[in-house]
C-alpha cells in the first residue's frame, strides 16, 4: 500500500514541443433498423492509421458520439497490419468510449501502422429515431499528453421505428467501499446510491473516517446529499461525495474513491428472470435482475487532504427492471 500526499497549493506547468496529430480513420457505415435490431448493436470494423508512434503504457481511447458504448464480448478482436493484436490490452468501457493501453514490451504501433478494431457494440436503447453515430480516437501518454488523434467518421445511421416496450420501472443499487491501514493511520470510506423508480425512492449515503492508531484521535463524517456512485461491468468503480460545512475536517474538498480490478479480483455475477402478476391487474410482467460483486479491488481514497492507495476495496452493483 502506498500513500501519496496531494498538494493543492503548488502546480507545475510542463511545456513540450507540439505533436503533429494526423491519424486517419475508415469504416463502412451501417444502417440500423430500430424495429428489428438487437439490444446490443455491433458496429462495423473500424480502422485507423496512426500519425505518431505509441510506446508501452500509452492510453488509446475510441470515443462514440450519438449512442452509448456497451461492453464487447470480445474487446481484443484487433488486428494491426494483418497480424493478430500485438499491441493493445483492454481496460474498460465507459458510456461514451472503449479504453485500451499499449501493453507490448518492445514497442507499440508506429506512425503509419493500421489497426482494425472489431465487434465494438452500442446500445439500441440509446439511439434516436434519426440517429447518426460517429467515432473518433485519441492516444495519450501516461502523463496525459495527447500523442495522436483521428476522426470523427460516421459508422451508423438509423431507420425504422423503435418498438414501444418501455420499462415499468428500473431500480438500482450501487455501492463502493475502500479502507487503508499502514499501522499508523486508518482511513475508511463508504458510498452508496439507491434509486427505486417504482416508488420514487432515492437514498444516498457516504461516510469517511480517519483514525490515528498511535494517538487514538479519530475524525468521522457522514452525508446523505451530493453523493454519486458508478460501477461498470468491467469492475471500474468511482464514488464522489461532498460533505457539508462543519461535518468534516475538509468540507470544501470532495471525498473520492476510485477502484479498478487487480490480478486478485474475483467477480461474482448473478441474473434472475421471473414472471409475476401484479395484485391489481392480470397482465403478466417480466422481472429481470442482474448483479455484480467485485472484490478485492485496487483503490484510491482521496480524503483529509491526502490520497491513500490500498488493495482493500469492494464494489457492488444490482439492477432490476420490470417489463410489461
């Protein structure tokens, strides 16, 4: 476990020579029939020819506009200059992007290398009737400097009328927990958000505590406002909480938990499908629920003016949807 002090008073600006960004992209756009398309729509093959050299550790992101990105069942279906993926490791998917990292130990894709990404998926439910979906890419160094970019290019348009099958309600529970202990100081953080659309119920809660294990001095604060938690199927979890003045030693600085999977992480997934009848009507309904539990996770806790790195973290996500 590592502890890194966050300094808010000193900022250093590093200037570097500008990088010529000249990546090229290509794809054969598809037409998506909203009346018959599956829940997850596979985009066409997307190719890019890099305009700059990438090396080990550099980040590579494909952004999508006009639709929500979805987890791919085969995110490493990539070829570069005709060879099976020799360069990239998959990180995770966000609502608008797929993230990769250069993992080849010798060298990454050089300027002029063409790589093709396949089986990237988007959610049909996020598409507008007259949708226009485009993608672009961006490569950056470990320090955040932009190394290369390309696009946007069109990859899909929509036709047809989407079927009318709205969810009656969608309930969700997202929780992230992390703790740090180096024998001298103990820091714990807990954040949870429950949204129950069926009853209009909303619950948000966050707590953070710090204990000096030498002196015994302790600080603890709680809030039920300004709490946000996200947990993805890839095991990436984030929690943000802003504590009211007087409730925490650092009320102006939000407490942040950021977690990701490690080699030791175990993932527990569950699904449940039930046919049910409401007490006031005879129309059958379908209940679909799914859940993910990730532990242990590698986490960062930013609180009490410092950042604490720990391998003791847990994230949980459950969602229930009732369809007519």
